[in-house]
């Protein structure tokens, strides 16, 4: 079975070194890159120097003075934190076959950068610097609000104290900060993002893997927005338990389609009721029928959002598949992510065709996507960092609107059920019967706040 993996093609390892003052969104960018690459099965991990520092100095009260370049004790601790992070990263590269390691630190001086550069070259790892440069005061303040409400350093302090203290901390870093530039750093591989992405400077981007990362960060924005996800309404095939096909909505499916505009408005809330959503559907009738009552003008059909192609099993019920292709039926249950239907697709195949969708989705603002169970699982896995072995088994019921709100360090999820019954199309492992007998994994809670940093990174 051909397995898609950029790293196999190139056999390249990259160390992304974050550069920039505090509150420039470095950790956010670092975490997003890890989430994106992991979703594409590229082994990646973030090494956050701040976390190491908190581990070492867990008993020290950390305020701005700690970051004064003249504070010997602070310097020592911070140096040790950087050293531990680098050591762990190098071990991870060599012992766990890491492909993209991200060193999330300020690394504000050239001397520090030179040291990492040397280490990478000694270990044949490509160093790539990623600087987030920002002099737009509004952006910085917005970031500080995000940081101080989420940073472990400010858990027990008042907002006012946190903001002042953080500004002071930044000013200490500013004393020694040396930005990257195309003259003095002309021989280095780097991306410099100026004020998020109002200007982007690229220097010596060489490998394909590096250019993927560049392309991804170029598409990121930080405007607040929400992403709505919904499956199509119940289809005629769902009533008969058949998979695939291009059937019409059932009567109840049409009811859901009619209810959907109201559901969206309710979820947007009174103050946002004029929000213009962009609507994406697949090219199949059931998603377009589901979108047909939505009042929004921008509706787009994507072939890439079509349901998983069940190949020779298209149009069969799970029972028929179990009878006709018992080995396939078992193989799919054993490894649903990798199993590819005869003449059809696997979950991995879907992730590959969804990659351009994810890129475009990062660029978009408010959006509603109406698609199919397997595709939705993959999209959801990307936003919520769900490991590969779990994502194909997540329960995503019919007639339910899911709302995702990406925040600096977390994604808020809420679900809204339309009060319209539908058959369950959920199939548990080891049976051809449909229905949720136990609770599904993943999104069964009605309202979760999941912090990216607390989530497991897929293997
Ligand atoms: C629901 O029906 C559609 C066809 O209309 C099919 O593609 C989809 O797989 C069905 N869901 C399940 C899990 O049976
Ligand atoms: C779906 O609905 C259309 C229009 O109502 C109808 O012409 C078509 O035959 C239906 N298709 C199926 C497969 O039932
Ligand atoms: C929404 O978009 C439509 C068409 O693109 C436009 O006519 C309308 O003014 C927009 N509404 C708002 C509130 O922006
Ligand atoms: C957090 C971090 O890595 N900062 C370091 C960047 O480099 C300077 C100079 O070597 C150090 O003093 C900082 O601790």
C-alpha cells in the first residue's frame, strides 16, 4: 500500500527555531505547525523553553525582574532551560526518528542562534528560523491579553498586574533583541513574518518540507472567526443502511435542511446575526440539498469534500459487505485509518485530498461546511488534534451543527442538535449493526474547552 509521507520522499529533518519577542504569537504558530504536520503523519513536536523553565524554577516566583538580562539567577535558570530543551529535541530526533522539531523560545540574540545552528549542522538537521516580528501595538496588546489569560505564569495574579508585568518582561527582552535580516543572515534559512502576515520575508528556503511549512504559515491569520461543520441531512441511503451513492435527502433530511438556517442564526447569536458565512459543500446531491435554504450568497462546491469512496462496496449495506467481503470487513475494523476499500479510498487518502481544503480554510473567516461523515471526522481531527487511530471512530451524528471557535491556545467547541430524528449511521468496531451502543469517542461532550497544549500529539 503506497503510504504518503513527505519525509519518506526526502529523508529530511528540520529544526524550526522560533525567534521573536514575547507576545508575538510564537507558541501559537509553533503549535499550529505541529498540529498540521502531525495530521499529515509527519512526526513533529514542539519543545517549549518556557515549560522547561517553569519545571526547573517551579518554586521561584517569576515576575518581570526574572527576565532582566542583569539578573544572574534568572539567566542561569533560563540558560539551563534552553539547554534541556535542545538536548531533549536532539534525543527525540535521533531516538524517536523525529522529522520536524520546533524550538519554541525567544532566542533573541545572534549568539544564541549560532549555537543552535552549529548543533543542527553537526547532526545533519536543517535549521530553519521562523521569526515573528511585530511592531503593531494593537496586535501586541491583543496577544498579551491572550497570553496573560492562558499563561501558567499568571494563574494567580490580577489582570492588571499580569499586563504590566508582561510589558516589563518584554522590555527586558527588547534590550538584547536582534531581529533577522537578509543582509547579516543571508546564509540562513529563515521566514520572517512582519505583523502576522502583512509582509513575509523568505530567505534560502530549500527543501520541499520547508516550503510546505512556509506555505502553511503564509496562510494563517488571527482574526476571530467561527467554523461551522455539519453532515448532510439524513439521506435515502441512510434509511436503507446503504453506504456511498448519490441519493436524495429523506423526508427528515429535508426537514433538517429547512431548519439549518435557523440553527445557524441561533448559534451566531443576536449580535452577530448579520454575519456573512461562506458555505462549502461537496459535489454530491445530499450536501447541496442540505445547503439549499441557507440565505448566504457565497456557496462553493468542492470535489475534495465528497464522501469516502467505498469502491466496489458503494451502495452496499455493512451487512452485505460483511457477507461478501468478510476479510475486508475485518481488515477495515482492525485498521480503519489505513484500510482502503477495493477500488476506493482510505481515511489516509481523504486526509491527502483534504490538505488543500485545510490551507484554504486557514485563510477563510466565517464558514459553514456541509459534508460527509468520514470527511467531517478528518476535518475535526485537524482542528481538535485527534490522533489518527481515534479519528475514524468518532461519533458525528446526523442533524447536528458543530461550531468551532479557534482561540490563541485552544479551540472552543459547541454542538447544537436540531430536534429532528434521524437514523444512526454510526458503526461500532466488530459489528455490522448500526447505532451507538456505547458512547462514541471525541465529541460526545456538549461543550468542551480543549487546549491545544493539553492535547495528545498523534504518533
Ligand atoms: C448515509 O448515507 C450516505 C448516502 O446517502 C452514505 O454516503 C453514508 O455513508 C451513510 N452513512 C452511513 C455511515 O451509513
Ligand atoms: C432525487 O430527486 C429528484 C428530484 O426530486 C428526482 O428527479 C430523482 O429521481 C431523485 N433521485 C433518486 C435517486 O431518487
Ligand atoms: C453579505 O454579502 C452580500 C453579498 O456578498 C452583501 O450584499 C451583503 O451586504 C453582505 N452583508 C454584510 C452584513 O456584510
Ligand atoms: C528563552 C531563550 O532561549 N532565550 C535566550 C536567547 O538567547 C539569549 C542569549 O544567549 C539568552 O540569554 C536567552 O536566555
